[in-house]
């Protein structure tokens, strides 16, 4: 069946499929209607991706780069259009959507430019005992990668898997969040426009059942971004068929402020890290631990900055609504728990929750076991805690099952403190900077997940290493043969004692 014929069949099938609506969270307006794909349709999309993958792989790194560069140029040309779709489905300000797409484009360029260098066949030393062998390793594509994306950064986050998987030679079947299906549809259609002859980027839309079907549809790997609870279900489903997974879940990231820190910069970083995108950032700042010597000055700087921010749906708003309506109750609950148990609302408070918007909230001195400290809030809230020294700050920052990102502000001890944080990434004297560096791996530990996107590690995440040895010449003492002469193993043992016993 030709690609055109297949698309016609799929369109007819979609016309008979149950649908769901995409909603602008700012207004409640319906901005799109999308099919709820069942297991059969998901299986068909995976099969179509698999059929196309072989030719995509045969293009080699340079051939794929040409096509992915064409897609990148199209994304640049139509950046404003996609930014509008992101705004409509998430409610975030237009400038934030554009900034997200700047990162998308930069990461796509890095992946295509570095795939060959990272993944191509290379020689490795065979060692003394196997000196008659030529040893090589190369990284081959898995085949079809299923990508299940989030809604908070509906282009940037999934593209950390999509771009790197495609550059490595895989086909991709993408299931975007049910809150942002239009973004996923736009990405897939734009790829088809730029690369019509290689339908290796397929779309499925729907709710959790569609994502579950993707895990069971015969994909060779799954990359998931979402909550820890859902991530565990994805892992369990994939485990039935030993399908490898990459899981990027939430965080409860801390920012540490040492006594010698640039307080103005640290305050600016905390407010941006906590409030941008309405706090709906997995690597956003949710906790601050500040040295008691500077705590009062620092808290005032944070409060002054946060007090100026206003949420809204209009172009001039600093940040948008809470995209997922059910999150509002979680945010409200965390604020109530912190205040009820002795925390001080320095900016905002209980009345700051005005669905679908939440105004900035800064709470000081909350109990360390309050939900505002222990659970992911995912709203424009910030808890500021004073500590006697940065050693206490490190201890408290690490007292969580999460381990995604972190931030340290210190002139003298920044790198030392960063290394002591139990997290996958740390920014020193800046915030979230690591996400903007395409060469750096991105991912967490503990309840924040495992596996890495971005950088060389991200490329290798979507390729399987294959080791090959080739005999160059026959050696007189070959211990791996039933025809070996008597005393061969004894000679090899003597040799290893001489070589490795010192």
C-alpha cells in the first residue's frame, strides 16, 4: 500500500472513531477535535512506522541529516504558527511558547549534527589477551520508538526524544498529552510536509488507554514523560515484553543560597524558576534553602519580585493558567497545609487560587514534612526555608525521593555543592541553564525516573550498542577450543599473572 493510500484509509477510519476536544484553558474554548485511537489503530501506526524505518535507516547519518535539516528549516519558518498552537492548548504566553521552540530547533540541529560522531562504528582496544582481534562497537537503531509526551512543554520535552531517536535511525510513534494533541499533530504534519517520502514519524491521540496500547503495540522502546505514578504503570506494561523504557517524571527541585551568593541574581532565578509557565515545570524551583546570615534580605528580594507578577490570558500577563484543571486542588491543598501548620504566607496565600489562574505565592518557614515541601506542587508557589549553613541545606534538599534538577548560588563553593546534590542536573549561579545546552544529558534519579535525553547520552539512549570482533591472525595459544594443546590454559594463567598481578 502506498503512503497516500494508507493516509486515505487512516482518514476514513479516523472519521468513524470517537473523538475528544482540545480546550484553551484560559477561556474554556474548544480549539480542536481529535480521534481517540484504539489499540487496532495504534498497532497500524506502529506497523506503518516499522515499514518505513528500514529505508530511513539505509539513508545513513548524512541522508537523515539532510531530511531533518529540511524539517528544522520549516520549523524556523513557521515558528509563530506552532507557537500559536502551543498557546491555545496550554494557555502560556506567546513569548514563552516561542522560547520553547527556540530550544526545540537548537536541540534538533545538535542531534542531526552529532549523530554520526556519537553513534558510528569505532575501534576499541582488544587488550593483550585478544590482540589477534580487531574490536569495534557501533550503535544501531532500535527500530520503532514510542514517545509519550507531556502537556507543560508539549514541543520541547517530547522532541528531546523524537529528534534524537530519528537522528539515530529509528521511526517514532508519538502520543502527545490529551491536553495538547494539536501540538503533536502539528509536529507530525510538518515533518510529513518536509520529508514526504519517509513516513517515519507517526501520530496517535487519545487518553491513557491510547498510551497503554502504544506500550503493547510492538514498539522496540518507549520514552515517557509524565507523573511518577503513570511512569510506573508504563514500566509495568513494557516489562511484560521486556521493552526498554526511558522514564522522565516529576521533581521537587531545590535552590540553595549560600552566604556569599549574589542575592539579587539568586532571587531573580528563584522567582523565574518557580513562577514561569505558572510553575508547571518539572525542573522548576519549588524549594529554596537560604543561609540564615542572608535569609531576611533574600526573602525580601524574592517577595518584591514575586509581588509584581500577574497571571492571565491576555498578551501582557507574566504567566498563564493552570493547564490541567485538576492540579488546582493540589496547589490549593499544598498552600493550606503549609499555612495551617505554621508556614507564613509572605506573598499571596489561600486566596491566590482563582481557577484557572493562581497568583504568585511565597511561603516561608513551612514544616519540612508539609506537602508543600514533600510533594510536587506544579504551580506558581515557592517555599523559602532558612538554614544554619549550606551543609544543612544539602541535607534537606536531598531529603526527597525525587532527584531531577537543582540550583546552587555560591561564589566560592558552587561546584562542590552541586556535586553533593542527589540530582541528574544542577545549575550553578543560574537556573535551568542545563536544559538549554544540547550537549548535556537530561534526566533524573529516584522518583524522577531514569535514562537520558539530549546530548551524546540521549543519542545513545535510542540506539543499541553492537560489539563485533574480527580475527586478524591465528594465535598459537587459543584457549577457546577443544583442540587446544595441553598446557595452554596454564600458560595463559602464567601470562595473566605476569601482566596483571603487579
